[in-house]
């Protein structure tokens, strides 16, 4: 793995890059839906979620007031979850069920840090590299970061619902760069999506790095890819012990 000139700022995607759902979305949806009489299996719900999430419009809203943004976020997720059970089987009491699901995923204990997250962020902090987040997550992210104990590492958090643009649009990266007063060439972005992270960052002028923890992607030859966050320290020329 060749070394690169350290950037002034490194941005990270959030979910499935720094942390992940405990279990799977399908497992959580099913566990909360059982008391409503749902009998669909976990895999059916998981597949329905993937399709509904991929088909959803970008989480960008034509409002700026924080409370209105949060209301729009909730409606966006209502549509996604509704489409999940449109495919997997609708049931009575869906509105109440949705409130439980939405609340559940706002809880930090619904999520789990990857083992390499804190050590990597600490290593980059020690090198005095500014850190930020660029994510299509909604405003529940702020509470989750605090609850997971990693909010202290980040000087900025840029999310689509407040940025007025969602990845892969270059606009959300431009908003993040402005917060740090750096040019795109001085920044690096790391995330688990080839399209929304590695390719999108490169299109915006940043250096993009694909985090492919499970070897699921066919990596194009022009894309820098890593298998764990700790590989970032190797890219920066950091010596790894153990």
C-alpha cells in the first residue's frame, strides 16, 4: 500500500464506516413488528429494506428551520419503512410501529462502533489532522455520535438534510470543505460506498478512499481501497505495531 501526502482534513461517512447497526435492520424491524402479528422472515424484511432504501429519493428538503427539517426527516423514513412492509406485508398499527422503529434507531445503544474506529481517530488526532463527517444520515446522528463517545473527534458534521444536498452531489462536500477553510485537494474522504463516497469525493475534487471491510466490491483500478479504518494510518505513513 503506497503512502500519500497527509491531508489537512479527513472526512468520514458515518453508518457502516464508523459504526453499524447491532444485528441487522431486518432483525430490528422484525423484532419490533412481532407484537403486531408480523410473520414475515428476517431475510424478506432485510431485502425489502434494501430495495426501499435504494429507491428512496435523496434525503434533501426545501426547508431550513431545524424543527421543520426534523419533521421532513421523519416523513422520509416513514415512506421508506412503509415501502418495506408494502413489500413484506402491511399490518394494523403501522403508524405506532413506525414511531417505535424511528425512536429505536435514535438510541446510541442500537449502534456499535467498529473495533478500529477509536484507535484510528485517535491516531489521526495525534497527527493534528482535522476530522469531519459527511453523511446522508439524518439529525439523529448528533445524538448517536455523543452516545458512542466519538463526537469529540470531529470538528464538523455535515449531513444532507441540513446541507441542502446529498451524496453523491459535490455540493455536500463543498459545504464540508467551507467549514474547515480548505480546498478539495487538501482533503480526503473515506466511506463504504463506491458511488457515494469514493467516486463522489473524487468528482468533487477530494481524494476518495473506499472502505471495503468485507471484500464485497469489485475495486476499479483507479480507486484507492482499504479493508479497515486502521489502514488509513498506514496510508498516512503511520507505523503500526502488533
